[in-house]
């Protein structure tokens, strides 16, 4: 479903406004249409979650998990009756991720054509409830939902969060929490940056030193780490239960010092590199002329493809300043074939557009809009080759950029990115020659050179990640900073309830 974006209802006409929805709390992302209706529904100790078809089970258990811990109610999941009904019976016509949500005095009804649509609808329902519903402990209530009628489906198929676990390592529990917080905003891709100069984070059976040597280091000599096969599978399963696709990235041919330190034979001179714990980029390269390089990547991609149900294997391709351009092109051409051999499509940073990329490949635009022309050219070239783009321009979408000059964490090479900067852009209007149909979606990368612990990630991601998620989900016609800032303000008490240490941007009336 990730590769075929268009909702079936795109031709229904312009989205309606929510002018009459005065008593409906601020929602992020803004749905296609919100109409206030009469009445109020109250969740009580007697409420049941009703799933008439098997396809609704993941959405139901996700909802039950949130509601049970904060309300303390049993909320059994049953096959028939009234209450909160999650019906994947179809006939809605809003595509795989679309849904219709109706709240009346009698109950809540979410209808969709698939379990995935129900899961997205459940995220909206969470935001219709009081903020305390996000608490990890039992709260007093009451748990009332205002009457409403919502029609909704995404603008783009791909709405990603990229997490760099190479510069600093984040364990399985920490990754799960990052997923949990992001799915509330209808994020549906977790892109894991699993290797870089400073560390290799995924066990590869046929190349064990990648983790025993390459996995040991991190930026500034901080502790390393890596995922065992079982742990990676656990992340994939956890994501899948939440309709999130994992895109694993092994960065190549640059950003490879950890691999080059693990195996001497991967280096052109046959000498192992020293482990690296600094933060420079562009100095390492796999030996593109050596056959062993492609045997190595064949093994890595083969093992990864086996445990990755999603359609993409990401082989990086960024900042290959230590690789000659002709060698780079030949390298990307060859690794694209390797990825195809294992039944997957190649994803990479936008520089891969310079190679002979096939239309199933996906390029991620990351260069800032302001500054060098190079990124813009890469993105345009990708579009011209029929390669779809994931838009993650650093000056809007990078969650590791400082908000202001005094933000204690983060970097500023792409400029300062306040809440408004992260929200105020349109992926289909950023670059001439890259239009709506060229865009697969958006992504918010978080690079972790300066970020060591989950609280660091959360401070940088909130409130910016929900803004990127809204750009990927909501109709372009509803885009409005003035409206968004009040809706995102309503998320503040939710983050407080979930113990998220977010940045209280003065631009947002928290
Ligand atoms: C650029 S963006 C990089 C990363 C850094 C990041 C820091 C990209 C494709 N490469 O290696 O971590 O900047 O903001």
C-alpha cells in the first residue's frame, strides 16, 4: 500500500471546512472533513469495543491499550453489540488508510475498508477524548466525546519518521516509545538509520564483526549497541501491529567507517580503519572497485530482506565525497540490482538520482531549499527519471536542527527551524519540476550526533514531528499556520499526560 498513494475519493471535490465544529477539540493532522453533530458519548465502566470483523483487531487492541491504563475500565473486545464499534466491513471508499468516524449519544462508530483505516481512525478518536486519556496511570475522567462526523484519508502514502540509531544507540524499548508517540499523528513509516561511521547496529550472521567491532562505538565515546535478529524482528512486529512499515537503512558507499573498521578486506588498501567517534561526514568509502564489496552487500541485503516485510531496503548514498562520481554511479547501479534480486526496491538519499535508478526506486530529498543548488537538481533529476520522492528538506524537516540559537541540543548547519518553519511548506511546491504526482510523501529525520537519550529525541521531535505528519496527511487546501498553531497547542496537555518533555515554542499558544 505504501507505493500506491491515491485515495479513491480524491475526485470528490474540495474538502469541507470545519467552521461548525466549534466544540470539537483541535486535531492533528487536520482531517479532510469535520462536522460537529449533536449529543455527547461517554465511555464508562460498561463500555465495550466491538469488532464485527477480524480485520479490526489490531485497531481495537491499540485503542484498548490506551483507554484501559488511563480510564481503568475493562473495555472488553467483543464481536457484536454497541459501544465503540470498529467496522472494517468496507464500502467507505476512502482508500486503505481512510475512515469515517461518527460520534453520537449512542456510541462511536469507525468504519473503514481495512483494519489500517480503522487504526488511523482510532488515532483521531484518542484526540477527541480529554488529554488525560494519554496518561500511563488511572485518571478520574469523565471520558466524554463530543458528537461529530469525520471523513478522512491521507494526501500522501508515505509519512515517515527517520531515527538515527548509529550516532547514538537507542534500544528496543526506546524505539517502541518513539513509534508510539509518532503513530498518534498517523506516521506510517519508521526509517531506521542502522549504520554510519560511528556505529553498526544490526546483527548480520555472515559478517559477525560488524556488531562485535562496529557496534561497540558511538559519538563522543558513548556506549554503542546493536539489535540482535530477534530484537530487530521485535521492532518490525511492534511497528506492523501499528500499521507502520520499517525501512532499514545501511548507509553506503560513504558513512561506512564502522564497517571498514570491522573488516580489513573491505578497504581498498586491505587495512582496517580505526573506530571513529567524531561527527565529521564525507571521509569514508567502501571500495567500489573490489568484488568483495558486492559480496558483502549481497549478504547484508539478503539477510535484511528476509526479516523486513516492507518493500524498501535503503542503501543511503548520501555525501559520498570520498567516492569518484563515475564509481558512485556504477556502485549505485550494482546495489540497485542486488536489492532487486531479493525482491525489494531501492530507497536512498537524493544523490542516487545521479545513477541509473529505475522507477520503483525512491529518492529522499534532504538538502535545504536555501543554500546549494545540488539537492534541488538531484530531486528534479529523480522526478524526471520517474523516481518518486520522499521530501525531507533539512531546513524544514530535520528534527536535529536547533529551534533557536539558544536551543541546548542539536545542530544549525541548515539554519534554525522553529515550529512554524517545520510546518510552513508544501512538498509539492518546494521545487519547480517536482509536483504532487512525483511525491510519495514526507519524512522527518532525527540525526543523533548531539542527542543521547529518549528525552533528547522527544524535546526535538515535539512539536515539530506532528507538523511534518500533518503536511503528509492533510489536504493542501486546509494548510494554515494560524489554524494549526491552536490545534497543535491542544496536543501539549496530551504530551504532558504521556510524560513527553516537549519544546514549549513561543510561536504556539500552549
Ligand atoms: C547530514 S542528511 C547528513 C547526516 C548528518 C546530518 C546532521 C544526510 C543525508 N546526511 O549524516 O547526521 O546532516 O544534521
